[in-house]
């Protein structure tokens, strides 16, 4: 599920500790002087009564909690929404943000900070936090650790969480494909943090392309890889290059900010965002985003942590396992509301029909069954399912015609090929 960020930072980095909603915050005293081996002083957990609780939530973010769109924004919104639903005080959220995920020392110090401030559970949202999260879970055995998009875990106080975002990307691909068909332009662009390096990025590109091709079989998805999750300048340059080099009529993305959508608007083309609904940022261009409802997970995890009653070793048992993985069916991922003012006719009806097909469990994206659509004059959609080989762009058969969807382990961990119709560079 997920996140690396290569940002050039000064050698000395100060960590800013703030409570939810307090942008100015206060300066922390720093992490534990013994490298995090000290026990957390406050491990009492109680069910909230009238909004009051001794339970505290810690979070380490890769960019600012004050972002207005994108990856960190959606996680922060998810945590605060979950806390509100559980009756927790917003002041009981302890955040260290702008923590680069290519600096294990900085991540470890951030974790020490939130733990020493009394966090009962620590959420680390970036893939690159994985090793420090694992190490600190061993150091602080009375604290719960939950890592987004990773794979390390233990059977007591450390789990990971991710979701079937590829399902939402397929829906966004439908919107892109229908728009390209309407425009008579088969060229679609995609700004990607990475491609074959990670199953997360690779599966996302593939799912989007398959969704686009279900609406426009001639669609070609041109991928521009920037080798970082969150460099806004590179995101902007990559998106512009896709317009200039390939005359792309829709720009999608797997990167953190809304820059590709802004570039789409500036070039009078269209776009599909990621993480959060980016229509507000680019109202004349943005069709839809593949989005996360992180609150679905965060509420589940915080409640499971509170149910431990101070014994962190019960957390994984309370969660039913150490790897959370959910999708459209659970409401964890989806496509944001379609911008029908600019979308191709009948796009919403097609997306809604496919969404229900996936939720029912009757079909999933990476199978040997391809979808196409018949649309009547009154806008009613008939989904046509055709047995067909799922091919990569090197001519290899990935799934034979009529075969089942590839295994979750491949989608999450080992997918390293692009489907036919995807071109990098």
C-alpha cells in the first residue's frame, strides 16, 4: 500500500509538535535520550464518556497537517473524523508532521516525541517509515503501532493497513476513457511517483488503464515517472511534459499534490486526481479522484486500541489480524463525486454500475474477464462481460481468458508488469 518521499532537507531538522487544529503548535523537547527504550508513562485507556478520555492518538505525517488536498490531508481528515465519532477530544491528537520518509533517524525521533507526549497508539502514514515503526514497536511494548501501506507487523502491538485502491482507480479510469472517447483523443497521461518498483504504483497504473480501455478500447496511457511521492515541482513538470509530448487529453496521477490537475486546467484538458477530491483545486478540469476514506480504518483501529484497556499486546487480536486490507465493499476506497459539468455523458451511470459489480463480488479488476458497456438512449447501462486474456505490454498472458482475478499477494506485493496499452516514457 505504499509511501516513499525523497525530499532534499537541511541536515538539521526541527520537529514541530502540534495538537489537531492548532497550526502554530508548540516546540517539543525532543525524543527519548535513551533512543526510545523508556516506557510510556501514560498507558491508562478508558472508553470515552461525554467526550472525555485518557486515550491519546499519535501521528507522524510526511507533509503538513495543514495541507488542503492530497495524501497527508486525507489521512489527517480520516484520523480527526474517527476521533470525533468516538467522542475523543481533538486535543488528544499529537502530531509530528513534515517528517521525511528517507531519514530513519528523523522518523524515530518523531515517534519518540509522540510516545513521550503520551500517545497510546501511533500511526505512521508513509511506506518509508516502516523500519523505524518496526523498531519502536519492539522498544515500546506498551504502545500500539499501526503503519500505513507497509508489510511489517507482529502478533501483538504492531500492524499494517492498506486497501484495494486499484478498484477506485478502475472507476477513475472509466471517467478518463469516456472523456477521451468523447474528445476523439486516445492519449491519456499519468504522473506516477514510481511504476514497476512497487506493486502499489504498478497495480494502480494498470487498474486505471484497464478502466480507461473498458470505455475506449484504443486508449493508451502514457506514464511519466518522477521517482518521488511528493515533489510538487516535478509533478508539475511531468504533467506538462505529457501534454506537450503526447497531446494527452486527460492527466491522471499517483503522486501527492494537486499539481497535475492544475496543469490540466492550465492546458484546457482534463484530469483524474488521487487521495482526495481535487475538484475544488481544478473545477474546470478535474473529473474525479481515486480516494481513501481513511476514517473507516482509523475508527476501527482506535476503537480496537481503546478496547485493549491499557494492554497493547491485545491490539492485533482485537483487530482480527495484523494486516488490514479493505476496498469498495467496506467503503474504504471509492471514486470522488463525478464532476458532471465536464464529464462525458452517461459516465456516472457506467461508474455506478461497475461499482456495484465490484461490491457484489461478482467481478474484480485483474481477471480474465473484460468489461464493456452498452448505453441505451435513456441512459440505462448494460455491462458486457467478455472472456479475454489479461495481457502485459510485452505480449505475455497474465490471466487466461475467463480466469479469476490475480491473487491479493500479487496486487499488494509483487505486481511488476504493465498491462497492454501502458507506455512508460
